[in-house]
């Protein structure tokens, strides 16, 4: 497989790409009820294709398929070694189709092709392989009891799992939920975001090619108010895992209470603090990490370091370095391998981000860089890297998740002040700090109210490390062995050994 090397090469490949325009239910292409989603290329504003917008009845069909597959045991009771082979084959197929899948992701979502090619798609493949390898390496437990009894603790798949994923990392976020749910033996219904269903549909095809039986992985594109709500309220779904906004997460909690008390696992919003102390061991590296931490993926990242706190003694020096880094991350054609920042996912989201930028100026923040829509002649949705200096913390660009390339920077004096700023928020997903003082690193990381803390780095990750938050960023963890907990139940069995 030869990887295209230039913008021209990628445009040529894009001209030959075939878009799948169907859902996948019970192992077959599924046309749906006639309603469609218009899938638009964020780089041009032009229509790519149309896919079904699944209705409540379509969701019912998918649930029946998933439940039938689970009850028949075609996957749940398949020998672990065989299930493992299927998962490893799926990972292999994703890697073998790297160029096409990366291109689908870029055209659908607007992110740079280099990001998809070097990170999103390979990491997704690795996630399926990692959980595939885990299938035959987990042990059950024997509880300590008196000699006249034996108590076993065994894990069992929940049954039917719904995975509802966002549009910012469509393939990778799906892998974080689908891979452990499948590894545990469940049937899965994947609902991609209505803006970005193309790689999910391709995933469904590759899963069947890998030998995963029909009905075990169903792909149901659709809107949140229709397909998402139907999944949340369905009485025959045992678990729903969701990544997205806090407001939608709360609705899923309500749907659970209104239906069958299905388990709900949420990874919601973030407004992550990134702290630079004056004993930072490498200001150049920290400035680059701060820029990548907010401008990577166009700022459409739940763990984006969107609140930057810099100690006053190094503030001016650091800001100079930060803006130099940001200057190198200007948006451009996502199909150009040299592009560092692509297009916003759609016009509505671009306008929402621009409203936040306007509110920053109106509420007294100082615009130091950017703040404008660019490349409007392309028809695409581009916003340049934007940096505000702020002092008041009670303004919208500090309080609300923007999900765009907008950074709010505040100077601080003391460690206690930085911690207070960082924790004074309803979200608690990511956080970061830079210091050469090991004691401070331990002390501050313990006090930060976040599920993720990076020390002298930002965004670093591995599938073996749990990912998730606290407070209104949700609960539960994606990635790592701990993710299996979400998709299994513990059964205690007591054996009396008395004659």
C-alpha cells in the first residue's frame, strides 16, 4: 500500500473514493425509512453523500437483531480464541485500508489528513487489537470463604450495548467503546454522530469481513433527538455508553430512569486547565504543548487545554513563545499533508465558535491573536487560532466549552491561586502542569479535580491508561482494562461444600 504524499495525490484518491450510503443491521446494508442525513465536506461546504437517518422503528430492528445474536450466542459463546482472531483480523483490515479510512475521516470531519493517517486510524486499529488480545487473558476470582464453601466471582457480558459517539474523533471514539464491549462478548449498536457517520459504516463492513457474526455490530446513523433518544429509551438495551455534551449526557440519564434503568456511562464536556509554573523545565516545549493542546483538531477536543494559567514571572516570555507556535498552526486544506489545522465540522458549529469569540471581546477580554474566519472563498468553515488574555474568570470564554481554536490565558502569582483557578469549574476532565519541582508536581496533581493530569506534557496517551473525568465531565472510564467493567456484570456463585 502506497501512501499519497501530496495534496494532489490525496485529491486524486478522493475523486475515486466510494461512499457507503446505508446503515448496517443484521449483517446487511439497511436503507432505513427514507429519511436521510446530508453529509457535507467541511473544507468545501459541498455535499459528499447522503446516508439513512434511522428512525425509532429502525432502532427497534437493530435492537432485535442485536438481542437475537446475543441470545443465540454466536459471539458471546464463541470460543475465546476464535473471538480473539476476529478482533485481530478487524484490526488488520483497518490497517490494510488505512488510506481510504483516513481519507473518509478527513473528508467527513475536516481534520488534517496527516492526523488521521498517523494517529486516528492506527490508534483505532491498535485498540481493537489490544482488546482482542485481552479476551483470553482475563481471569475470574475465588473469594476467601470458610473451608465448607466455595464462592466464585465471574464476569458476564451485559447483553446489548449501545455506543453513541461524537463527531470530533469518529473512528477512534467508536473504538474506545466498541472494542471493549465486543471483547466482553456483547452485541453492540453503534450510533455515530449525524455529521460524521462514514467511517462507522466502513467499520461495520470490515467487522463482517473479519468474521464478526451478523447482528453483533449494527451501525445506525441518525440524529440525537430521534435515533439517540430511541436508544436511550429502549427497554431491551442493557447499557449505553456516550461521549458528547453534558446536556445530552443528562438526557441519557433521564432516559434510563424512564425506561429500564439501563447502565449509562458518560464522558462529557471539558474546560481543561493547563498550568505553567515559573520553574517550568522547558518553556519552548511547554509553549508548543500549550498550542497543540488547544489548536490540535481545530480545538474540537474534549480535553483541549482551553484555560491556560501562566505564572506572572515568565508570563511575557511564555506568551511570545506561545504565539510563535500558534502562528505555525494556521488552518489550511485538510487534504494537504502539511496542514496543521483543518476546517470546523460544519457551518453551524463555526458560527457558534465565532459567537464565543465576539463575546470574549464584548466581555472585556484582550484579543492577542486571531479571532477571524478565514478561507471563506473555499466555501469551507475555517477559523484561525485565537488567543485571549483574561483576568475575570466569570466570562463565557472561560466558563463554557467552546470546542474550537480559542484559548483564554490568565496570569497567576501563587501555586494556591493556580489551583483555585483550575478547580473553579463545573467540568473535571483533563488538566496539565509544568514544573521542575517533583514535590510540587505530586502536590498539585493530587489537588487538581480532574480525571486526567499531565505533568510536563499534554495530550500524551496510551490505550492501557484509563480516560475519563469527574464532576460534570461524567464518570466511568474508556480505555484500559478498566473499560471492561462498563460492559460486564459480576456474578457471585456460592457453593456449599457440606456433605
